[in-house]
C-alpha cells in the first residue's frame, strides 16, 4: 500500500512535533507527507521546515486564510490545498489533524485493512487524556464512524465521492457518499490514537451555525435537522447549540447556499438517516 498523508495545521507548534515523530517512526513509511501551514502565527512553520529538511518524504507549504479555528470548511480547504501539492501517486490518501500521536504499527495495520477493495474509508479510535492522566476512548458518534482527525481513503473511494466537501459535516457526508457508491467504512479498535487536545476545544463560537448550514447543504430537510440539532445539543449540554443550528439552516435556505450533494445523493442520505432513527425506536 502506497499511502500519502496531508496534515493541515493552524498554530499547532505545541503538538505537531509529537505527531511527526510518530509518523517518522512508523513500521510502514509513507510515500509522501504534505504539511499545510494554515496561516499560523506561532512556531508551526519553523517546525515544518525542520522536519522537511530532515526527511525527504516530508514537505510543507504555506496557505493564507483566516485565523479563526473553525471546524469543517477551513480545514478541508487546507487539506485540498495540500492535496494539490502531492507529487506521488497513492493507493490510500490520509488526512490527519496535527495534534495526534499514532502507534508505530498504525499504517502497517491499516494497509492490511485496505487489501479488501470494498473498504473505502478506515481508521482507528481516538483516545483523550483524563484529568488524572489516563487515556480513555472518546468516540461520541457511532462506533462505525471514523473520526475526521484520522481519515484514510482508498484512491478508488476518494475519486468516487469526489474528494472532501468544504463544509462542516464533511466527515459525515464522506462516509454517506462512500456507502452510496458501494464502499464500506471500517473502524479498527486495536489502533489507538492519542488526541492531545480535547475535541472542539478551540472551535469558534460560529460552529453551531456552520453545522446548521451543513445540514441544509446535505439536503437533510428541516425535520432531520431539528432532530440532529437536538442530539448535538444534548451532547454539548448547551441550549445555544440548537438555536445556532436552526439559524444556520434557515440562513442557508434564505440565501440559497449551494448544496454539497446532488438530489440522488441527498435522497440516499435522508433515507439512510431515517432508517437509523427507525432502527433505534
């Protein structure tokens, strides 16, 4: 398996060296690693430069964008920018967040999973450190979901789904589109990835509004959007979230924001979500 990695990073000097060390220590080395310095104001770029000078398969590029740490579109735009810089072909393309530590066997084990041509997306499980220093699994969504921080795609699946969508919810719509195109999503519980920053700690206050907009762009419809908004509100334990989701949805509706899936894909997504809800009732 030839795999390439793209790592967007905005002010990740505190964590990036630990991720890069874990990549350089992999039992199966990557073909290419593209680091995207996304408008950082700390030492992120100098760290990237040092590793690019030391390892021939690592390169870095600078990208100008806003300094807000927004989920969704911003990170996908940085990923896509990095994707355009790739010089090597690949069997698997990997998107990683910059605040992780991978086990040394991560990509060796992942390569064995991708030997099955039906697997389109795969990844391990994320662990975060508790207040007492223990590493516990943090997986707020279904266990069949690969977290956006550690996404890996077969080249065939990545091409079929048309790459990543520049909207919040990209790491849900990619899996739905993979299923639509006949691929499977595989999580690997034995691959334990350390996440050095709790999920969403640096997210901007507009995240709920962006999520509502994403539900509109994924053609959820208002009823599914309300249900999804309530679910996230309960997870976040903040009533603000449901209001933000609805503001984002109706704002996108009024402004006729472009859909990120076509009508057939949207119909598949709605039907899939309703089947999931029906299976829980």
